[in-house]
C-alpha cells in the first residue's frame, strides 16, 4: 500500500465531490421489530457523495430486547411539568404522553391559552 497523507485524502475527496462530517453522537439506537441495537461510545460520520447521504457508525454494539410500554418520560418529568405548568400530576402525565415525553412542549401546551 502506498503511503498517503490525510491532506492528500481530503484533497482527493473534495475533487470527487465527497464531503465528510463528524457527528458528536453520545449514543445510537437502532430499533428493529423485535429488538434494538444500542451503540455505546459511537463514532458517527456523515458522508455525502453525489447527493446521497450515508452514516457510518462504529462503536460498542449491544443487542437488547424491546421493552413493552416504556414511557418516554420519568416520574420526575411529570413532577417538573406539573410544577412549571401549575397543574396536577395526571394532567402533566397526559400532556407528556401527547408530546412523546417532550417536557418543553408539554409545558407550553398547558400554559398557553387556547387559540380559536
């Protein structure tokens, strides 16, 4: 194999219209119908070539079964939304369910006046 520097590789990639971008991911989860693949400490690179984007993911892979009925939020999230929106916990829980666990969206829905 011929020795090639990173500078030469980058120059060649640019000539070919290839673009590479590092994505600072903390965790990658690939959900399959019956399980999910968790990638811990991932290195994720987005490569664009001829208008097509692909992701290259490397890291420590772990397979685990899907856990049914996991909510996308915790009881602490429910308490936070209830406190910030000045509502009871059941109302906060319902808002979190409707927003898939998005705390900010749940609080906004509960505190903004209804628009006609």
